[in-house]
C-alpha cells in the first residue's frame, strides 16, 4: 500500500487549513497514494480557543473534508475538534474517503510538560481501526504514543499499521523522545507506524508563544521491526512511501512478542474494551 504523510503547519483559521489539506490530498493522490495522513489539530492549531470553532461531524468543516477526499479519490485522515457533552471538545480524527468513514477520539490527553489538554478536551474511550483496500489500519493521536497497550490493541484487532497524527510539543529532548517512542511502539506491536507531526512553525516562518504543542516536524514511517524507513525534517513536506503489508507477518514470525505476552497472575492479556 502506498501512503502519504503530510507534514504541514496549520493556523487558527479552519477554512484556510482546509485549503492546505485539499492541495496535499491532490498531491498525494497524483503520487498514487491510497491514504493521506494529516497532523493532529489540522482543523486549527493548538493555542487557539477550541470550543468556539469545534463543529459536529455533520458540520461544514467535516463535510468539506469528505468532499476533498471524494474529489481526490483518496482516504484522508485529519485531526479536528468536535463538541463534547460537558462543554469541552473532543480531539477527533476523521478518516474519510472511498469505502471509509470513521472517527477516533484521542484517549490519552496531554497533561504534561506544562500543558493541560484535559482542561479543554474530553477523552475518548474507543479503539478504532479502518480498512483500506483490504488492509486494516489503527488510529492513534500524538500523546497516545506513550501508551503501548493501544498499539497492541490495534494489532490484536488485525491492524498491520497505526496511523499517528500528532502536534508534538517542543522542548529539550522532545525530538529524541518522539523518535524513540514511535520506533518503540512499532516494535512493541510489530506494526508499521506512520507518525505525522505538525511541521515546526519556525521552519514555516511562524513565531509561537506559550506552551501549546504546535509541532516539531520529523514525521516518519517506521517498519514493524522498529527501523525508520523514511522521514522528513522540521519544515513542511509530503512524504509518499510504500507500506509492505507482508513484512508484518515476516517480522512476527521472528519476533513473537505478541504471541509471547503474559500479563497478570492468570496469564490473561490486558486489552482495551471494544
């Protein structure tokens, strides 16, 4: 399967960000990709008040994203914000395109490094996978990468890859943590991981103040053996790469970490609820 990782810098205007997404989807489709993955907060960058711009999944932003996917004949995965029942929003991935319509609400919220995502965002509860051309892909978002159970839940559900949109927080050692965690999650679950971060705003000539996680770039495609197969730098870019589905089985034959799991006194395997 050919997939595209679209690393861009979004701003506070959802309509302008859709223009960027449309251009990236067309480029990805022209390159033969079946899926294009956009970053977390593709609707609007963090640091923007989220509640006033959040829209339901039947709203104009999501509907235009569906139209973009349909016109380009490609599955688009992009981060948006939808209203939650308690006045907060949910940090939602919308996956839409030929034969695909699914949403994933970020389970693990970024209450770390001086930022409290849970103040404005309500957590999700469901593990979500999608099927594209008969290939199963898991959905995760940014801070989820620190929790290996979710990636193993994708593998248990039959996924051969996890799509990981992010808007990674900058700071000392954060780039090293990003690469280490993405590679570790691929190796933990023996799945491909397509990790797509917001580009570093500075590389786009944008100055950012405050502690909001606005991205550092360095999106990457990591194989099921934990090796980086291709990657971008800090600046915006589109990475189109081949994902060898059969390699997952080959790696799992050699590295049987899923089959060898034993957790708890009763040897039961811990899984997320469906």
